[in-house]
């Protein structure tokens, strides 16, 4: 199916997540010439409605072959693209794409089993390997990919060798929407003294559930300013996350890939741990990775 297609003439790349989708039209030179983003993530679409949602992308960006990555290939997505086990490189992803129809291919996710745990990713693998392909991440690098579910990934010879997920972004959102701290967490998170204090506290002791309640008590008893709570709680959660990441025995500089508003927070938290981080744009890495996969299909 679809193997006679001319990816080289241009195609549509889609990073289709749980809550959002980002779609790009790439021309024959690989340049992004049109794009859009909306909140039609896979959880907003019923199983029977995926063909229409895909047709809508083409109606907006052009009648072209499509290469899709992310949760669109999960059991909640359009067609399931089974996980490729670690170690996984670009060639492995390209070999295992799943054709949803004769002009639409879905990139598989990556899985890890070992050390008494199991883990999965969907979408981040394109960005991680795209960062390597673009020369932004070392072939044996160590990478952090913040998002709803932050990933720490160890690369070896340009493949994803091992990785671990921390549910940080989702925990912050749950606290913001459903916890007793909700009314204190509505301000935007910024890298300030409160954020750094939260990072330091989480890194020096493992008492996160207690420290979270202390945010409420501190405000009630006049020991803390409520305006600082969202940055402080973000610092606590990201500090706990970085503490986990730094249990990996890697001394190298850490690549932080993702959206700038998140990579900024993780880079600041890593600086508190005296670790050098380089921020990389997730979109740039995604486009680099998806083109490498398209070349190989």
C-alpha cells in the first residue's frame, strides 16, 4: 500500500497528541510552507470519525501523502502502530510504519522493558531521533523531553537505548484543576525565586506529597505569598522530576527538547543542580525526524 508514493514531492506531517494536533505541509526541499495547530487531540475524536479528521487536515494543507506520529497510532487513535522495542533508531521506525490507508502512514511508538519496569512513548521518538539527525543532539547523548509526560532518554549510537517517563505535567494540571491547591495555582509559572526554592527543596529531600500540602498551609498562616504558589509548586514538581533524571549515571550536557515555555523551566531546574542544559525546539526536531523517516519509506 502506498509504496509508490512520491514523498519527495512534498507531504503533510502531523504530530497528533492526546489533546492537540500540529500539522505541517513540507515542500519538495523539506521546507515547511504551511501549518496549523488546534485542540483536536485523539481524545476528542470518536473512532469512526478519524477518516473525516484526517480529510480535514488535507482540506486545509493540500491533497498530499501524510505521515503521522504520536497518539494517533495508539489504541485510542486511528489505527494502532505497535511499539518498536529499544534500542530503536530512525531505520526501525521507518520499517515499522503502519499504513492506515493507501496515502497515510503512522509512525510507531517506542517501548522499553527492563530493570523491573516498563515504559512507552509516542511522538517523542520522532523529536529525539530528529534532534540527532539534525546534529543538535549527540549520538550518545542524554535528553529530557518535557510535556504532559516528561521523558528522560539515553541515546546510544543514534538510537533510543533506554528511557523513563515522569508524569510531571499531568500532575501539575491535576493539582491545578482538582486539588485543594487549585485556587492558588492559576497564575502563570515563571522562573523566579519561588520556582528556584521549590526546585531546591524537592532536590534536597523526598517529601513531595508533604511539601505540596505545605503550600496551602504556608499561605493560610502568612508564611508564603499566594501569588508565588504556582511557580513554587511547578518548581517542586520539576525539581522532583530532575532528581529522578539525575539518577541516570550520565555526566554529559543534557539536551532539553520541547516547547520553549517548558524547556525554559527544565533548563532552569537543571541549572540549580549545576548541570548544563541546552534547549532545543521540539518543532524543529520533529520536522527533522519526520523527514528522515519519510526518506526511508
